[in-house]
């Protein structure tokens, strides 16, 4: 039918008889509920018609309607602002915990990164072990479901590799982007092994070892068989997918790695901190295999210890800059050391790949005025030509970046420096709305004109997962918690700042039980009260312990 409009244009209207017809039934079921659907199809025409029934996403039918909430240990201190920051952090992490196809995961951040990210979720899991090792368990299970199975240049998938980012929108469905998931990350795979080992330290379950070790073993094979592209003994990355990332460590912006003359390094690129992650992964896994593995796995443990030591020796030879008394940021595919002074080597203290002889020199350089802003350690030193305090990775300050360095400072005995940085970050949190640490903030120094408070980075995610996990993680660092679930023993080596004298925690999940503890400092000495299972031993190094069963 043709109808003229008032504007004298002719518009067509008609009835369409599509070749296919469908009907859609929706049903919402409670947990363990059932429903039954019966229907009859009677074609009007005397011709054969085929009828098909499709139930989309069958896996959703087997999942609980409302998964049990992950509980966090409850915390209270004698410092009002710290309590507010901790509560904000825990509330934000609860809000970011999101159901995705395949399980729940902490989304990386709002508004830009409401999606599963391998690196981010693993670091958050490590940050939150004191408060909820169950969060790490769900994260590892989720990432194991999506672990790489084949070689796919478009998504950069490889067997055993842990995903970088998973998206669900129309761009992915149409094949315009490779995030289905995308695997362009060099560090998520060793971090997966590290998180597994730390979870074993907190839970200590042989059943958990049996469940997750196949995924851990596949991740280890990826490191050994796919991680080193140029055969120099270092795990590296190079962009393969035309829509992939140029840089694939945590500083993944396009200009985060430059020579001092502004030229770009040639791939494949071996970042300094990633070598530390690989070293830590192999050493930690060797300990777990020695405790839980059979004879063949104990032989693997010996091999891993030897490989880690050889990596440490190569690392010291190739990454050390004698003139700077510091480590370079990366080695490129032509064997050139990128001599930028960055925050990355701070992670090497956390992974303990740094030799004790050089640790003090690293700490001195980290606290030099061009790296240390007074609010934290910058991602790039002010003395570098490409420094920009308002950039994403070339001079800004990231709370999670500082947190890993702080944990490393304590591991090497630099307690005073660790406490200083923790105090800085707590103060920073009090200057931002809702006592919430942002993803990052600008790198202007405390001593610079008109910088009485930290300057916000305008498009920073807030809340952001590993920023939210920073202060809970630093509380664990202050407590000096060393979990040894296999021995049913938790060792504490506290080092409190002057402004903190008491910490109470209730509902800590450890070795299959729950425990409560209270630490007080009086006259320079720490006293501990514990409520726990009789088989659990909580040890306060060098101080008094009162146990309530």
C-alpha cells in the first residue's frame, strides 16, 4: 500500500511474511527450583515444517540464583581515619565483585574497566588474602576456565596463558576487537602461579592443590615454552594481534617505555618486574610442590629452584646499571637495556629477586627526590626527559604500585621506609572523596607550589579494584603476616607507624578455620590475644601471646 504524506512524499506500508517465526519463553527460577514447558505446533499449511528448540546459555541454569556472598574479615583499629579508609575499601571491593559468564570476579574499575582483567584480579587476590582467601579461590577458578588452549594470533591466546581482558559487547561479537577474551599480557600467567602458592599458604588444602595444579602446571609450561620469544632467558612480549596492545606489562600505555632520546624499543620486550614475578613464581611453587606433591613433583621442585637461581644471576648481570645504582626498566629485542629510572624495580623487592647487596642501593634510589614525591613513588623519575606528572604511566603515582614496593621493603628489612610510604598513602586517601584511593593521581611533589594536597588525575577509575585493595594489603604488611597453613601456623612480625597502636581482626580464614586476633603496642612492645582452634598456632615474633580457645 502506498500512502502520500502531507509533505507529498510517498511512503510504503505492507505486511511481511517472514520465512521463520519464533516465540520466546522466560522463566525465573529460585535456587534448586524447577519449571516445565509444554507446547504444540500445528502448521496451517499442509507442508512439512521443522521446529527447533534452543535454550541459550545452558550453563546459567546450573548456577545458583544468588551466589553466596564472599565474607571479609572484620577490622577495627585505634585510628579513626584508617578505619574509614579500610571500610571504604572493603565496600568498594564488594561492589566491584561481579557475576560474569564462568563465575564471579572483581571488575577492574569504574567506569572504564567493568570487565574481567587477569592481572588486576590476581593482584587484588594477593592484596586481600588476610581478609578473604576465598576471593583468590574464585579468581583462580574463573581464570582457569578461560586459560589458553591453542595458538590464536588474533587474540594472542597460547596454551596455558592467562587472559588479559574479557569483554562481551557487540564489537567482540562482530569480531572487531579480539577481547573474547584477549590474552595480550606478559605478567598475568606468572601472577596466577604466585596467587595459587599464596592461597595454599593460607588454606593449605590438598584437595585445592589437586583441583588447581593442572592449571598451574599449564601456566608453568607457558612460561617455559612460549614466554621467551628471542631465547635470551627472559620472559618477554611482542604485539601479535593487529588490534592488540603494544605494551603488555602493567604499564600498558603506548608511550610507557622509551629510550632517553624518545625512541621506542624493539620487541620482544622483557620488563624488569616481570623477571621478578617469574622468579617468585618458580620459587614459591617449588615450596608448594615440596609440601604437597608426590615424588615426581618434588623432583620438579628441585628443577624450579635451580631455574630460579639461574634467572636471578642473569637478571643481575643484564638489568643492573652501575652508573645509576639501579635496574633498567626493560631489555628490548635487540638486547638493549632501557635505562629509564622508573618504579618498576620496586616490584623486584617484593619478588625478592634483588640481591641483598643491592637492595639498600635500590631503596636509596627509590627515595631520591626525583622518584619520591612526598605522597608516594612516581612511576617515572622527574629527571627523565619524558617525565610528565599528569601522564598515565610516566610520572603519575599509583597506589597499588607503591603497595607492592612497600611489601618488598618489609621483606628486606626496610621497615622505616615501608612505614613512611604507608603513612603517605593513608594521608592521600583522606584527601580524596569518601576516603577512597583512586586508580592513580598526579605526580606533583608535596614540596611544589600550590600542591598542599595530591592532585587528582581527571579520568582515573574510582573505585578501582587494586587501588581499593591497597590499604587492606598494607595492613597485612604492617602486621608482617606469614601464613604457613601446612604447619597450621601463622607468624606475625608487626611494625606499626607512630599513629597506630591497636589492630583487631575477626573472622580471618586460615587453614580451614576462622580466627580472631588483637594486637596492641604499649611502651614499644607488642602483645597479642588470639581466639582460634586449638590446633592453630599464632606466633608473635619476639613478644607475648595470650590465646583464648
